[in-house]
C-alpha cells in the first residue's frame, strides 16, 4: 500500500512519469497552427459571406416550396380537407424508404 504524505505536491512531484522530462510526448512545433495562404484565409469582410449564406438559404427555401407544390399536385389535393394532412405528410418522411412505406 502506498502511503500519501501530508504534502501532496511533494508526493505528485515524486511520482514516476511515463516519459522523460527532456523528451515530451509532443514537441512545441506540434501545437503551432499552420500558416494559411491568402487564398485559404477567406474574405476580410463578413458581409459577402453573410449575403452568400443568406442567398443560399433563400434558394433552398424556394426549392422546398416548389417541392411541396409538386407533392400536393402528385397527391391530387383538390380541397382544403385533403390539402392540410398531405402538406403535413410531406415533411414527415425521413428517407426514401419511409416515403415508399407511407409512414
């Protein structure tokens, strides 16, 4: 059984180390970040990035609206009684297999 002295810091200092003090596990160069070229840094201003992301999200939303309209057309929705349940079903399919099963 190991006896722990009153001075815990002395105990920790005397513990065996899994590697030598002069041979660290990772050298200091391992932790340095690589230098990026000008083409890898991106844009200095955030506005072009925000606008591009906003445009992409808007285009995605437009595509989803078109897909819902196509889905409703394919399901032959003719009145509001069939429109709402079919519209809710559009977003419930998590995969193509779920779509074929109708669950």
